[in-house]
């Protein structure tokens, strides 16, 4: 039987994060001040982020050293294993070889602590007492609550109301680690009250939750804001995934022909594929790199590449990204971590350069892939990575029809232990596929800022 698990020694945890920006054929567009439409400077971001993270956001260095204190915490779960999905291959009767990098062994059950620990460390170094944030499905909120507990800070989380109701034990997990958790929209911020006045039954959105968390951070001198995806420094911290995977694929004696990952804000997908894209740009490998997103929140495949706010109320700087419009209210699908109106500006730029592909998949196909994966590989995946699994299975089925022996690599960014209500709903036939309509995108585009 083919070798199934590929592990690295603790001494092989990466000692630096990889910044892809210097290796791109063109730099990404700048972040703009919402009032002046001029590029923002460090002082504009200082109310929200510590200077160390601001400098990482705009860094021109290809490598940024990981502090020893962060590596010490990483040792709780890193390096993470790479598996060959031999059971899934057999069930699909495919000549393809499928590998997945599994990030579900972290204390929070996902890849999110890779950046949460780093962000908490840098904030603690600058004397910050509290971090505020939003969370969709709860993976990010859980990770930041853990990181704040480790570095002795308070944590306040706004969880999208739809996920808050669907996944009560994520709230419990955050509270065990000491976080204060609100359903969003909430009545504790001006942003939340504004939304509730117009829609008392709002299911919430990541954009609304961001507005609430940013408001509290910006109005409290001892607090900063922390984001779990989208921004450059967040994607940077996740590259430990891909750096490890490069070494593990070499151990397996294989080179990926196709790399797929789920995308909401983009941190998991970027963390896996940026180091491989570096190798592709250098001419050493040539994989197809494909993002998989929900059909109900298709920022890549239906969103426009425009400057827009990162939040619903309009408190953040303007970032150029593939966006469905900051007023976007998502259908309450179960992949809560993928329900953001915009895609990472760096990923959007890379997509615009034609270096990656994207596809949108309905949630029933995704849950079917998740169940098949669980029954053949043993791990119940979170709803988010089932999108990548569905994409990988599509490729594997094409290989069965053509006889090609492609190597497929994907990121299994977290387990679904807190998502069983979603699986219950799927198994009972209660999930419906919702394809976000073009006319709603067009309507939302009328509300975003016009930047010359």
C-alpha cells in the first residue's frame, strides 16, 4: 500500500514567513484613505494595528523571521501532517494521487492559530491590553481567544448572528479561553444598532461584525483590532502551511499538478499555495492553482475588481479587491468562514494577473464531498474545506475518465467537530443550493465608492 502520512520533525518548523509580493510581476494596488482617496500611511493604520504588523503589511522583504516566542507556541501543533488520501482515491477509482495538508490538529481545530498567535504576540509586545475581532463560523474567534489567553490579553468577539445561532459550542469554546462574545449585529455598538434599526432580524455578515469590532478598537486607547483573513500580514503568517507542504511533497516524491483550496477571505488558500506559486514563478514547477468558493458568496467569480470598504458601515480604508459590495448580506449557508463580501486584495491582484483560477460550487456538492471524505479518510471536515474537496474530486473524476495520473494537493484547514448540525441538515436533505444572482451584485456596485 502507498505511504499515507508524511511528517516533519519539530526542528523543521519554518523559521520565517514568506512574503510573495516582491516575487510578483507587478505590485498590488495601494490601500486608500476613504476620505482623500490617497494611499494610507502607517499613522492612518496605527489606531487599529500595532506598528510591527503595519510594517509587515507593506514589507518588501521576501522573508520575515518568525519570533522565537511564536515558534514556541507553534510547537503545540506544528509541524502538521501531510496525508495521501488513499482511501478516497480508491473510492473514486481514480489514477490521480490526492494529498491534503491537515491543519485540524491545532487547539482551535483549524489553521487560524498560525496568525492569531503571531498577532497576539506583536500586540502584547506593544502593550496592548485587549484585541477585538469578528468571526463567522467561529474558527477565527476561537483561535484569537486562545492566543489572547496565552499572551495575557482580553479578547472581545462579534460573531455573525447566523453562525452564533447555528454553532453555540464555538461560543462556549471562546468563553472557556476567556473571550467575551456578542452576536452580530449587536446593541453594544453604534454600527450594530444602526443595522438592527433597519433590520431587527438581520442574520448578520462578516462586514457588519467587522464594523462593530473596528468601532470598539478605534474608540478605546488600550485596544487594537485583529483580523483573521484578507490582509497581507495575515496571509503572510499562514505560509508556514505551504513551506512545510513543499518539504512533505518532496518526501512523498511527488509534485502537484493541481493545487486547490477553499476561499472566503483567502488566508488558508494563500498559506498553502504561496510557496508553490513562488516555485512556479521561478519556473521550477507548473501546477494549476485553483480557488474554490461558495456559489452563494462568489466574490472571485461574480464580484467586481473594485475599491471598496472592508466593512459594511464604511469605517475601514478602501482596498481594491474582488467584491460583491460592502452592503452584501449573505445567504446563511453553513460555511460561515466563507461568507465575506470581498476577497483578499493580494489574492485578487494575483487572480487579476492570471496566476490562479477560481470556481464556485454549491453547498450540497460540497457536503457530499465532505461525507465521502469522512467515510474514506476518517476526518469529518469543516464545511469550509469541503469546497476544496469538491474541487479536488472533480479533478480526480476527470482523471478517471481521461486516464491521466495527476497529483492533486489541497488544504484541509479544519475539522468539523463543531459543525455536526450542518451535517445533520445535509443528511436529512434540508440543505438548498443558492446561487447569488447577478442583479444583486449590480445593485451593490451602485453603493460602493467611486475611485478615479
